[in-house]
């Protein structure tokens, strides 16, 4: 199994690859048992199944693309408050997931949501132009809802909506109090994501379509699965094929067939030991 990380997408460097780190079937079985045992019954397992675990950020992006100046100003946190925000403390709200489960969560004030919305990130990818960013002057705030993708599916969640002068698009921040939010688990040191996402294959309930990353000099030998009553651990069997290659990460898809349909079992990546999400993988 060859492990690569997303930042390699941004790098094009020629390198000589000299090792074959293909995982044997016995090694995969051992790794899968370790991953399943570590996850099953853990606190992360419980919160993934029962808690509020957003898979995207709490600042909800609009579907329509924003003008460049708005995007850059927002990214740099160039907001100016030109209105009095609502001062009431909103009541707790009950969320209802597609499967019928519910959860009551406390909410934050408009001021708390605005403080998070207007905060510049620790790392600025695109700085303001030499003359500076145009300020986003917030003139209105109201409490509404937004769809949020979570570990248990998509759910309608309370959110504060902010309007800025001269901007058609609204800026939204999830209104759930931080104490009720469980961050998505992150890989341990020296454990890297391999299987990034999956989809069910229509008409073939035992088959899954896996999205994964591999090196451009790797040979793909197929996908593998380890199954228990509660979990499925997946892996893509790859090996370095020799020669001089770049370290660009290639994204591909491959099918894997299970002994029985996935159902409500959690799919785990053997590389990280963490859940694989259905559909487009969330940003890290």
C-alpha cells in the first residue's frame, strides 16, 4: 500500500522511487483488524454515530460563485460591522436527521457567530491586493437555517445569515454552540489517507465505488475489504512499478465487492483508520 497526501497535488518534483511497499493479504488482514478494533466502541465511534460532527466548515459557502473582490475580502477577514446585531440569546434547537434520529443543541448569539465569520484564517492563501481589500460592510443579521453535511447525513441546522452592502450573496455561519460540536477526527502521526470517498453502485448492493489516491508510477492490483458486523475496512492494493516518476498524486476510482451490502455499517480507510465519507470528500 502506497500512502500519499493531498499537498502532493500542488507539487511537481521528479524523484527516484526505490521501494516496493505493497501490503500482502496477510498484512492487510492484520492492519484491518487493528483498525476495526481501534475504532469500534471508541468515543470517536460513538460521536460519529450519535453526535453532531460536521464534515465541512461552519462558515457555509453559497452555491453561486462570489465576485473575486468579495471572495478575497472574505478570505482575509476584511469585515466591518455597520449595524447593530441582534442581542437575544436564541433557544436550543432540535435537529432531525434523515434516518429519524434527533438531537437538541444550544445556539450562539449573532455577535459570537459574526466574530467567527469575520476571523481571518491562520494561513492566507490569497492576500489582499496592494491597494488593500474592499471592506465587507455588514448591514443585517438574521437567524435562519442551512443544510449541513454531517457524519450522519445532511441535516437542516440553525445558522446566522449576514448581509453586506453591495453584495448579493449572504454570508452564513452555523449557529450551534462549540460545546455541542465534535470536530471530524484526524489521522494519527504517520498515518495517511488512501481511500478518500465512496459511492454505492446502483443495482449492485454489494459493490462500492472507491475514490483513492496513488502515485503516477504505481501499479494498481485491486481493492480489498475486511468486514465485521459493524464495520468495513477498505484498502487499494498498489505498488511502485519502477523508474523515475514525479510525486504528483493521481486520483482514480475502483470497485470493491463486499460479502454483503454495506447497510448502516461504517466504512473505514485502512490507511488512517478513520471513516470514509460518501460522495465528494470534504476539505481537510
